[in-house]
C-alpha cells in the first residue's frame, strides 16, 4: 500500500488492527545504517554548498539532545553530515515510518503521534541518552515551517530537558524552506547555511529552572528564511516559485476574502478583487496594492485576524470531511464521511460511518495542529491523534483553509492559557 492509495475499511475493521508499538525499546543507530545516511546526504549537501558553523561544540561528546528547526527533508541530511561518526536517534511521526518501519528502527528512530502527550516517548528518549549514551534528535516544531519562520514550541520541552539532565545543542538551518517550501515541494537550487551551537551545558541544565531552559531554547530557535534570503541576495529564479503560496497566504489583505486566493508561476492572485502580487527572485512581494512585501508579515497578519475573531467570540470552523485512519505504519484506511466543528470549546468530530466514532478534544489538550497541503494528492488536511490512532481529516470544501484552522487551534489555546 502507498500513502496515496484510498483504501476503504470499516471503523470496526480498523479498530481490530494492531497498533504501532511505541513501547518497543529504541536502539542506537546501527553501524550498518551510518554509511547509508552518508550516501543519502552527501550529494545534496555538497551540491548546495552547505556551510555549517559550529559554536561551543569543542570536546562535546554524546549523550546530548539535538534540537533542530524544521523546514524540509534536507534538515535530516545536514544533521547526518554534521554528527558523523555519530548519528542521532530522531523522533519521527508515525506516517514517517510508513512502509519503512524496519529500516527506521535500525536507524534508531523513535515513533510519535503528533501533538499529544506520550509518556512512552520520554521513556525511549531517556533510554537512548542514559542507557545507550547516544544523541536524540528532536524537531520540536513538529512540522515543516509554513513560511520559513519559527513556530511555537511546547511548554513541556524545558521540563523534559531538565529531567533528562544532558547538554542541549541547537542546529539552526537557513535556506531549507527556500529550497523546498512546505507549500510547493519542488526543489530550488539555492545554497544553505547553518549554525550548530551547544546552548546548554550539563551544568547549565542543573542550575537553571525548567522555565529558564525553555526561554533559552525559544531564544535559540528563531529564524526567518525570507529575511535571510534578502540579506544574502539569494537568487531563486525558478518560474514556478510562487505556485502554492496561496495555501499559507489564504486571506486577501485588500478585500479580506478568505476563499479565493490562488497562485500561478511567479504570481499570487486574489480572484475575488483581482489584486496581484509578484514574488521577486529575492523572495519579496511586489504589488500595486499598499499591502505586504514580506511573506511572514502577511502570515502573521492572518493570525492576528483569527485572534480578533476569537476575542470577539465569532470564530467558528465547520465542514463535512473525509476521514482516514493510520493505526500503524503498514496501512492508511478511508473510514468515510464525517463532520468537524472547531470553536472555543475545542474539536468535535463525528462520523457518518459509525455511531461509535467520535473525537472530542478540549482546547487545552493540544497547543497546536498539524496540517498538510495536497497530502499525497488527496487534498489539504489536518491530523488529530489519540494514543491509538492518527486521523487525517480532509475538508470536503477545500476552500476552507486548514491554515486558518491551524491558527484557530493555537490562538484558542493561547487565549485560554492567558486567561488562566
């Protein structure tokens, strides 16, 4: 089976299937896998003329935690090349194991369902650090960046680092989003650069509080690929460079319409008011309208617009959906049609295919939401996970932006957090 396949199963059939085994102890990366990691990484790493500056890394040996920002699959290649002769046991989402669970387990990967609390994850991380004296690679943003800027990190990260009592290294990459943006996975040819910095020694972890550790991590994982592109005059001249940009930039800043943004070639277009933006070769927007020139500014404005709706009590997302289930790494199954509501009370998802299917998720249960654009050709979707399953949920009206839903989940969570 491929992830692009649509295979129907009943809810009852899927309920009887074996689940992904998160309790299975993770191993350090096999010595046989390390040459494979090098071969898979070397060509693109060299072709992109990747430059990595190492700071405060002299004499550091495993065990330690490696935190990386997340923009493209190339992130893993840069990580692999700069850890040799060591290799990290990376935390990987269940769909990343699909049809390759055995090789990923040999590579030391640790399975995870996104944006849920999972005590088994912490046990496996601790096992690698304490028992195997290895490196654990964590991509704490837990998704590719929408527009090449940093995403929110979980509050629990500082607490976990404090408990694990090992040094922390941050690998901060620049240009990876530009090379293969989340909204259009066609590769560009630009160079990249990175900094690999030990931000916390073991002594730092001992003396700092969990909150101070979180602050250090949040300060270290700050980036803006479009600002970096402009400052370094990185030319991206591919004729398709704006195609897909309407997926994260779904709301027109001129007419405020949320359902008619599109893109073609080098242009972003509002089909409602006919406004147009040209994406330059250095990643800036040019337009006759008095609006945004910097892509992340537009993206952040949309978040502020959703926040206003939440504060006014008018925010509401609702649609009929198609629901896929991912119980393990061997199959994804179409359960059928359902209905989703998201508002300040959280998520309510029901299924026409079974009266037993129901997901109720309170706003405090998840600080963020994972979304995908054109997921293996099936459409835009978002993912809700339980400990036993991950549900890939596709709005039937694809003009209903999953990016707005992502903003809604984070801002409802933040609103509740601020009130407390």
